[in-house]
């Protein structure tokens, strides 16, 4: 059996990636004022309408100074930090603003970048999360060890 592998390349000999997304409703720049894993709230410092002219429902008009809530796919809001400014491409889906986080390791990621347009760094957040898990496990093991020593000594005194 013959298997043929083809790769599309651009003129610069870099791999070409085709990504398909909903039309951008708006693009904002704003400071993150609150977040959870799935949502982020921004104070808008600038807004530009997108290309969603053909969408079924029209998004509300965004103006400078407005506070908006953005829903993030796959809990990606966890990578954003309160107090930082971001550039956010918004999709108007299910009657709410949605976005994703653009990371440099994924050519198809899009949505939110730092205000200067650079990709969001997600490795530091993962490292902090792994550290917190490690500290929690170490604390649990310590408590179990102390309890085991205490119970062993208690049994010896009863005899």
C-alpha cells in the first residue's frame, strides 16, 4: 500500500495552516477587571466593529468606557491576569460575546492577545497550577505521616 503525505507551504517555506472561525463581531482593547475560568470582564478603552455583517443576530454596540463580559472557550480565561490590558477579538455567538486565547504554540488559536498583539503565555499559569498541586500533595502526605506516628505512639502507650 502506498501512502502519500503532502504538505502545503507558503512562499517562505513555512507550513500553511487553514483555520475556520466565526466572523469577528468586534475587536476591543481593554483592561481586565475580573475573571473566572470561563468568563472575563473588561473595561473597554477602544472598540472597532468587526466583519459580522451577515450574522443572524446583531451584537450590541460597544463603546469606549463600557464594561463587557466575555465568555471563553475551554476555560481559557484562566490564562488572563486582572489589571493587564488585552486586545480581544469577539465573536457574537448564542447571544453573548465569546473569545479564545491566542498562544504561540497553536497556529489556529485566536481571539485574545496582550494589548501589543503578542501571544498569551500559558506555560507560567500551568507551572503555577502544577506547583499548587505539588504543595497540596506534600501537605497531605505530611499530615498522613504525622497521624500515623501519633497513632503508633498511642497504641504503644496502651500496652
